[in-house]
C-alpha cells in the first residue's frame, strides 16, 4: 500500500477517530496536538442514529461511552430569581448518546494510544509538498517527512491556514460567542439543567458526572471581536463585561470561572470550503466543515468524516488522489445537511430583543404540550442518518465483510 505514514494535526474527536481507523487499515498515524496534554472540558456532545452508533460500535467503544453518558434529564428555563418558568424534557432535543466532550476525547485517546505516536505540546509551522511526500516543520520537534498530512485541528485549523489560506476565507461567524467551564454544583442540580435568557444573552448551568460537578455555559450575541484565542484573561474579561449584573447566577458563575480548570471560550461559526483537500493535505471534522456548536452535530459529523476518509484511503490502496475525491463525494451532502442544523439557531438561542426573548420563554412553556414538540429531535436524527456507510474491510480480526450497508442495519463483525 502507498502513503502509509500519515501526520494528523489535532487530538480531540476527528483526529483520534481517524488515527484509529487508519491503523486498522494498515497505516501508521502520528498525531500532533498543540495542547501540552489531552484537553479536558467542553460541553456535552450528542451522537444520534445508526450512522454514529454503528461506527462507535465497530470501534468497540460504544459500551464504554454508554457507561460515561451524562444522564442529563430535563432543562428548565428560569426567571431572574431562579424560579422555573418552563421545563423542556430531554427527549425534545437529545440524541441517543450524550457524553461530555472531555470524556469522549479520553476514551478515543485510550483506544488509539498504543498504536499512534502522539506529539503533545507541538504544532506544525510549515508544509512543503513534493512528488513523494510532505516535509513538515514543527514548533518544537525536528522536521519530518510524511506521505500525507491531515488537519483535524478544529474551527480555527492551523493546517487549513497553512495549506488553503487565511481563516476569513472559510469561517462564517454566526454572531454568537460561547464559554463553557466546570464549576461546583452549588445549586444541587440533580441530572438536570437551568437556563436563564435575556436579550442577547443566555447563561445556563447543568449538573455533570452524577451531580458531583456542574458545567456553566454562557452564550452572547456579538460581531467578531478579534480576540487572541490563547488570551484567557482577556476572554474572561469580555465575558464579565457582558454578564456582570445580568441576573440569576451570572455573578456567581463569573466569580467561579476564574478558578475553572477547563475554561473554554470561542466564537460560534461554520466552515464552508469548496474543496477539503489540496495535494497531499486533507481536512476532516470541524477544520473542513464545522457545522457550529449550535447544530448539535459537530462530533457526529467529525466521527463520520474521519471514518470515511480512513476507509477511502484504504479502499484506494493509499492513493490519496482517488481517496480524497471519494471522501468528498461521500461526505459532502451529509456535511451540508448537518450544517443546516446550525442555521438560524443563533437567533433562537440569544434573540437580540427583550420582546423576542420573552416570546421564546413563553413558547417554551407550552412547547412540551404541542403536537410537533419532537420536531427538532426528528429533524436532527434525519440529518445524522443521511448517509450510507461503506464497510471498508480491514483484514484484521474484527473486520467487516459487507459493503454498502444501509444505515440502520447493524454490521456483523467477523
Ligand atoms: C477543549 C475543547 C472544548 C470544546 N468544547 C466545546 C463546547 O463546549 N461546545 C462546542 O460546541 N464545541 C466544543 N468543542 C469543539 C467540539 O469538540 C467539535 O465541534 C467537534 O467535536 C468536532 O471535533 P474536531 O476534532 O473536528 O475539532 P475540535 O474538537 O475543535 O478539536 C481540534 C483539536 O485540534 C487541536 N489544535 C488546534 N490547533 C492546533 C495546532 N495548531 N496544532 C495541533 N493541534 C491543534 C485542539 O487543541 C483540539 O484538540 C470543544 C473542543 C475542545 C478542544
């Protein structure tokens, strides 16, 4: 097979899933991750429908993921005094499996660490491609040669910048920022969450890890702020400017954020690219087609994209020209459908007027009793299942035998 040595940038969801499948298909993946160690933190992510679940099952990690599921139930919208005004049952939005992103990243890391070389605390600084491969230079490690380079480094992908061009060409800001961090469950929330919404702002808290802790979540409407993504002090100051004195638990949570072990802050955006590959370089997950954190689709889409990319490389015997074209063909419509789930949600999440915020709060009161109440969950499931996965035989114990199995059928492992 050609092109066995593959560098992947990013060790969150898309990167380790890709490494897992590349190894199963006989490639040698190396992952470089900018963070000094595996990154914890982030909100709960959802997997829904058979496309997602069948890949996780084939990876042998579904049971472990299920045992780490959040088990979060309903979400209540509260007024400024904390009194519940509307209660939304979990099944209105939930997928089949909800898990904290940090737990997911750890399980994926454990499933790959024995056969993937991880370079933590480093980043690619240049990519120079020639007929036989790519010379890669790093911030810290010595230069190395790889056959292929794949960017799984998220919304603000470094690989995309180096190989395709500046972020502004591909990232569409959706007018919202979000911050998430772990805090004490000082409200004593029991597998549930509370959210408080005012014009242009939403602050929420939900219990995590069997109520032992909680996640604080902030969303606020804003044009691009041009903040340095590594400047946590400035990010926290911006959050404080927006939420100080906003009511409910805002001030308490702003105080707690200064001690949070895993403060995460980012703009909410989508990535739109005509091509996800260039020469020997390809992008996968948020780096290529981020659907936005408001879509509830980011991790599932990254999972499917990584599975297909690895499978197509194997099916083409490592020929990246053939594999990259097939990867884009297979995933393009699926990614577009998932991205649609993020369209328009920003205005619902943080409506810019008080009137609209109050109309929405009232609507949520009656929503659980309306006939079309599960519509959002149904539409999300349809988008998540809108792909027919190939089997991509791996030739190792646990390999698959059939090709082109329709979603919804469980694949028999041999
Ligand atoms: C710590 C963390 C918390 C998150 N929390 C949320 C959240 O609360 N809500 C939400 O909607 N989404 C969140 N996300 C994004 C979410 O995980 C993705 O939308 C989705 O899972 C798709 O995953 P991905 O692997 O494509 O990208 P990501 O999960 O974004 O992962 C990208 C990875 O690349 C790494 N990376 C970035 N730059 C470089 C570089 N120069 N060199 C090497 N590595 C690099 C990052 O550290 C990260 O590990 C979070 C991501 C991270 C890393």
